[in-house]
C-alpha cells in the first residue's frame, strides 16, 4: 500500500499537467482558462512540479485581464522561477509583469533575491531570505533548490572549495553540513581533503569550467529553447 499512494499522486499530477497542456494547445489566449492556470500554479507548489510555459501563459493573460491578476499567484510563479536557476526563467516572467506590480514590496524583495543569486552573493541572499520567510517558505523545496544552484555555481568556479565557503553558499553548518557532504561524497563524486591551515577542502568533479583544458571548441550561442520562449512573449 505504501507504494500505491505516491503512484496515484504521480498519475494525478500527470493528468493535471496533460489537461493544462491541452488547454494551452487549443487557445492559450482564452481568458476562460485563467482560473485553470491559477489552480495549476498552486498544484505546482503543492506537488513540487514546475511548468514555465503554463506560467508564462498565465502572466500573458494577466496582461490582458489586469483586474483579475492575483499577486499571490504571481509571487508564487516568481519564487518557482528563482528555484529554476540557472535557467533565465525569472527574467522571462518578470518581463511580463507590469512595473506598478513590480514596485510592491514582495516583488521588490524577489528582484533583490534574484540579483544576489545571479551575482553569486549567497551570504546576502540567505540574509535577505531569512527576513522574508513568509514569501519564500510558501513554496516547498525552495531552500533545497537554491542550495543546488549554489553548488552548481561553486562547481563552475572551484576545483577545490574550502568547507567554510561551501557552508556560507548553502547556508548549512555543523552536523547538517557533515551529512550534506556525506551525501555528495557518496552520490556526486566529491572528495574530502585536509587543507593546510584552512580546514577541510572539498574536491569537486572536473568539468570544462573548473578545468578549462576540458572545454570543447564549440560556438557560443543562445540555446534554441530560450529563443523559442521569447518569441510568444514579444508577440
């Protein structure tokens, strides 16, 4: 019985996602689907799933129906977009939100948080987030998603990262950090080393960013999927 409940939940989530996809395919500019898309945002929050396309569609509909805009729903969309970093989802969503709405306190806070993440200022990020728990903790999985992003950034920057730097970036210390390290040593290929006078060092897996000699000669460009998402917004 223990396995049947998660399987049923997964099937329900898939059914909801499919229903929304069908609505978007038929007529994404139909204001009648607005309540369905709002419910789907709440479903994404509760089920810890994510659909950027559905959320962008809802934000576009709000542009045509400003009186029906729910700032609570918009805030949840932006928090989910922050959780998707390093994808540029936050900027794509913000582009569709009127400036008068962006000037509200909760949105100004989210924009500041986004800036801290984009610039790798994780200490300031966790500081600001702790002052606005009512915004970010409304969306389950937020802390873990940002920790994953912080690890991603560190892995692009460091070959060996001091334990203290990692602790600040992911906002974990003590025994909780020990368990975090144990998990990544077992599952992510991390290696722990004793640093000279600097405490513990974490050796991160080699990639083309922390080991430039691994970089392949490929043309830099904007991923096609990002371009495809921008065209409907501009339209």
